[in-house]
C-alpha cells in the first residue's frame, strides 16, 4: 500500500493495528498488544487530567502568576480550556480507537480502485510526505526551543510563570498529537484526490480530443466510472475522519480562540505596564503553528475538490456521446455535495475565515480591557507621584 510505504515512519508512530496480507479486502486489523498499551496510555492521561482538575485550585499560588483580578481570570480561562481540551480529546481518542482501522481499510479500497502504482502517484505521495515531514519536525523543533528557553531563563523567571508554561505545554501535547494524527489522514486523502484529478484530466482531454470509435467511448466510460467510485470512497473516508475527530476539532478551535485572546491580552499588558512577559506569548507558538498548518491543509483539501469541479466544466459536451454526458452529469452532482468541510456541530467551519474571525473578536475584547488597564495604571501613577 503506497500510503503506508511513504508515510511508514508516521504510520508506525500512530498505529495500534497490523496488516494482514491474507485479507485482500480489509487487510488492517487491530493489534491486541499495541491496542492494550494505547488504552493504558489513554487512561493514565485521563486520570492525570482529572487530578489536575480536582486539585488544581489548591495549588493556584504555585502555577497561576500575576495575582491581579483580571490577570488571574485570563490565566484560569487559558488553563481550564487547555485542561478540558486535553481531557475531551483523549476521551474521544480512546472511544473511537477502533475506527482508525476502518479509515485505513477505506484508504486501501481507494488505492485498489485508483490502481495507485505508477510514477505519477509516487511523485504525488512524495510531495505530501515532504510537506507532512516539514510540519511534524518543525513542531518538534519549536517544542525543543521552548524547553531550551525555559532551562536558560529558569532562574530569572517567576516560578509560577514557569510552572504555568510547563503545565500548558504538557497538556497541549495531547491535542497536538491528535492534530498531527488528523493531519496525516488529511494529507493522504489530499494525495488520493490529486491522483483522481489527474485521471479526470486524462478523461477530459480524451473527450475533447477524439471520440470517434465505440472502443474509445467504452474506455472513457470505464474511466469515469472508476473516478466516480473513487470519489465516493474518498467521501466515505472523509466522513470517517470527520466522525472520529469531530470533538477534537471542536475543542481545538475553541481553545485556539481562547489562547489567541490570551496572547493579545498579554501583549497589551506588556506594552502598558512596561513589564516583560515574552515567554507568556512564546509558549503558544507551537500551538499556533500546528493550528495554522491544520487550517492550511484543510484549505488545500478544499482546493482539490474545487479543481475537480472546474475540470468537469471544461468538457466539450458537443463531442461527448449521450452515455458520457450522463456519466459526467452524475460526477458533477456528486461533486456538488459539500462533504469535504470540517464543520463541527454547525459551530466551527475550519478555514482561513475562522482565524480572521478569531483575530477580530480577540482584538475587540482586548481593546476594552486595555482601556480599563490604561486608566487604572494612569491613576495609580498619579497617586504615587
């Protein structure tokens, strides 16, 4: 299987299943040993999140810096959203762990239908693999840089601030891992759609060129039938991915809006109060990078669907037979279904518009708080003088 071959290192990183060569239809099976280890790991994470939630308030002084009323509220919002996100994401991961096998079996069915074994397919998969490698290793590098900065600045920083950043990063690794897992599936699915686009382009060029013989007409019909089947399987795979990661996407979008607001607040706080809190903003850089990469990958997936529709509109219907016209119409109707969109519970639609919306909303909220802080700081300085 090409996807496993090109993404083998990442496939081994996420998987808790095995490949059964004897089963040609559903070769992916659960690996009992690795599945049990996965369950134990998930339970330990859930217990850890529960303990932090139960006893966190008792240790507030140790990891909530800046004891001012607004500061404390902002810090608690950020920490609670991070904790709840980690808990729900891990709970969903545990509850839907068996669905992972179904996704890989659907990928296998897509590759069988597409006959993914030629040179063009290898080029497409190589490109997707390189893009995913850049995202994966850049995130690892950012986390290592954050750890190095904390080690270097540990003695000069407020202890509560250091503990807050460490707790935030540890909890965030849960949903970062989940997002990377989802990104792997999105890149693989985008590769299949890219290959499907090449097949449809060949069919369109054939139709617009010469449709003189019956044999030629039959070949194009078979090609379009294969494309329709593959697209339907891609829809099935996307629905499986969406169902498996729906709560993760919802909570990650919600958390991103809160930490973006938190980052804007601390930037304004630093500017008004003339106090350095660079690390308070730096600690969310890995999360921002991963969310931006996720959004970009989703937009790339949406772009592939749009390009498929545009290709079909390039068909010269005057040169197509009645049977070919029916097949093209069926494909157009199939493409009209807006399936390939991460739209979680009708609340968050993952796109660039969502990031802009969050930025505007966060800036509006922070501007009100900034004005209050500015007036308070000015009055305080007058009293001191």
